[in-house]
C-alpha cells in the first residue's frame, strides 16, 4: 500500500512538474500588466503632448512630401558648371556680310565688307545657380564667357584678304523659372520667356584696316535654356521583395511595381522646393 | 498495471524533459519564447542579438536534424499518452493540459501584449522628445522626405496574401500587415498563418513587429523585428495531446521567421542620377551660328542624416554627399 502510495505520489509530483513546465508563462500577471499599462499611458500622454507641440508645423496631407533646399540644388548645379571650360560649343556659319560700308572716291563707289567664313568656339558656363525661391518663381543667375578665333574674309578698298581674329562672347543675366506640377519623379522648372543679350566682340584687322565689331545678339531664354528637371530622389518603379511561393534555395522573389503619382503639387518658397504627391503602386 | 504504467510514464517524462531542455527550452531561451503563449521580449536589442545568433543556417540545420531525430520519440510518447491518458485521468492527474496549452489566459496575454507595445512606444517617444529638444532643427538637411502612414501601408500591403516557406514542410502565409506610426516608434502588426504539412497543423499568428529602417546598396527599407508573437494552434485530425508538441515544433521554426520576412521597400534611391538635357540654338541675328550644349548625366549620392518617426508620418533627412558628371 505504502509502495503504491509512493509510486502514485512520485507520479503525481512528476505530472505536476510537467504541467509546470508546459504552463509556465514568463508573461506578467494581468494586474502587473494593467499597472504597467496605466504607467506607460501616463508617460506617453506627457511625451506625446510635448512632441505634438514641437512638431505642429510639420507638413501633412499627402503620401509623400519632399523638401529640397536651394543650397542642395546649387551643389548639384555647381558640379555641372565646374565640370569643364567647354560647356557650350559654338559653330560659326557663313555670315555674308558681317559688316559692310559703302565708300566713294572721286565718284567711284566701292564696298568694304567683312564676311565670317567659319569658326568654332567653346564657351565656359561660369555660373548657373538659383539665387532664391519666392512665390513659385525661382530666380537664377547665368554667366557664360569664352574667347576663340573665327575665320573672316573681306574686301578693303577693292583688295580681298582674310584673317583669323579673336572673338569674345559674354553673357551675364538673371533669368527666372517657374515650377510646374509634374506627376512624375522629377520636378520640372520651365524658363520664363525673356530676351537676354549675348555680347559679341571681334577686332578685325584687314590690311591695316581695324574694324571694331561689337554686337549684342538677342537670345530667348526659352531657346537658350532647356527646362531643368530637379530629381526628387524618388524612383518611378520599385522592386518589392516578397516571399518565394515555391520552396527552394531562394527565400524571396521580386515583383516590380510602378509608382503612379497623383494630386501632385509643387511649391517654391523660402528657398525650399516642396513637392507633394499621392502615390499608388501599380503592377506591371 | 501501475508498475508498467509508472515505468512508461517515467520513461516518457524523462524523454520529454530531455526533449524540452535539449531543444525546446533552449530555443525558447534563445528567442525569448514563452511556452504556448506569447513572445514577450525583455528588450528589443536582446531580441535582435539573440535572433541573429539563432538564424545562422548551421544552427538551424542542426536544430532540424535534432527535431527529426526526436520525431520517433514524439510518436512513441503520443502512443504512451493515449494509453496512459485514461488511467491517469482516473487518478486525477491531468497530464494533457500543459501539452495542449489549453490553460492560457487570453486576457493575461492581451494585457501583456498591450503593455509591451506601450513600453516600446514610451521608449521611442522619450528618445524622440530628447532629439527634438537637443538636436539641431530637423529642417537642416539638403533633402527631407515625409512619408505618410498610408504610404507605408500601401508598401506593406504588397506582402498581403503572399506565401513563403520556413522549410520544406512548413509554409507560411501573410494575411495582412498593418503599420502604425507613433511619436518615436513604428509598429507593424502581421496576421500570419504557418502550416506544417507533415502534421497538418495550422498556427495562426499575430505578430507585433518594430520597423527598423535601414539602407543597403543605396536602397531604403524597413525590416520587421517581431517582439510580440501570439500563436494559436489549430490541428486537424490530431489528438489533443500532440497539439502542444507540434505547436512547439512549428513555433520553433517560426522563431526564424524574422529572418524570412521580406523587408518593406521604400521608393527612395540614395544613388541617383538625372539627365541634364543637351540643347541646340540656331542664331541668325547679326552672326550666323549654332550654339550647342551636350547632354550630361549628373550623378549624386545621398547620405542619410536621420530617420525620425512622428505620429502618422515617417521623416527622412538626407544630405548630398558626392556629385559627379558623366556623359
């Protein structure tokens, strides 16, 4: 009887041990958790109030809002500007005449003229930067300068001759851009139409005849400067990793989604370019 | 019968305890798993550290070998349980309960889960408050992004209804992922089902995960780091006594789930390039000439300054680090 009792007791204790193993939960009791919840909520409320007050001015209302400082854009543009001294290339075409004058000696008329025959010139983009963003207008400064040679020919007092004088180009203007809403991953800046002046200076010497040629060639900003695309650092497509549907060596497989931008808006103010958009992911 | 029964029970209990302490308890210690109920982590850092060590393939292979080596023992034990169940229950010793995990207090679990979520939120809010008080202005960055909670959920929902594999016999299906952004913390709740094809066992899981934001190869993404796991076993055609054991086996495999979960990708690229358009202007005023500029590609690299999480929005601050030009 005693032996049986011992056996049963041993079994009972062992069973309790197993039950204890299986049911032992390290999680706190309901009361402990409830106390923690009350404490954390109190602390959270205080912290949330402080943070909410400090972040009241943060933008909201779209899936994505990006803000780019003019300084950052200028950093990128500076790299383009400083890349080389031959940013702009000019091919001179025949210009006949570039300059001419009618003369008369003892009743005999003749024409002195100078033609441009050909020539090539590289010009340095010395400066292209955004000076300020105000009310969706972006003011920019552009400066280009270059010196080269051009082949000219002409006739002076009836004698034909040719020469290769130096030609100098210079442009220093303020131009403007307007930001346009683009439902894409770029922000487009369109130049505001304006006439800028490319200052041209040639000193031509033909047979001792000095012809100072100075002309301001009018150019349209819309011709001279193409729209500038400011990258948003967003991607127009994205490859999402998802679990591999078949068992194998690869745990993940990838699906491509295209970003569809909608309700986009761009605002340029206080030297910040702000872009807002809602984004949907579309299948291939 | 008693002698035979006691011997069998003793053998079973010894085997079971060896089994438990050999791998089940060991695994639980490693990942902070708590029997049949929830993973309530003491700290997130500890989870990451422990999970990292656990997920090594070598360890996992060894673990699987040990699990399958013990499978026969489990079957033997199941038979023993069936034979002994009736006699034992007559003696008032309900040995099946702990294995089946039927004594979980759901309310206790829910409270613990809620407390853990709040603790993480509190810690995050504390860090954010300190950052806003002491750091420089958050607008002091070349480029800053605000991602809405809605966008994060659109990205996360790409994983909805996808199926993956923990091993050749255990698949999992992500039902849905929902992300909530609080001041200082981002928490994703994943509704997931794991299915063990060998035992025909479903484990439905609700996982609370911290979103950890990372950059790799110029891409920005969020990884999911579970800190609360609430499994709920549904076995079909199995005796109740096996549920707990199988649940343990399945949940052990689930312990490596964070290693399997795909990251949530963001549409931000830190290695960027954009074209600078070429141009050609024909001048026919004064002097005939063609002015041309060649097309260029501007390449730039952004460096992440900081990531801050606010209520319903994620903030990224970046600075331009390198700029180059190519043709």
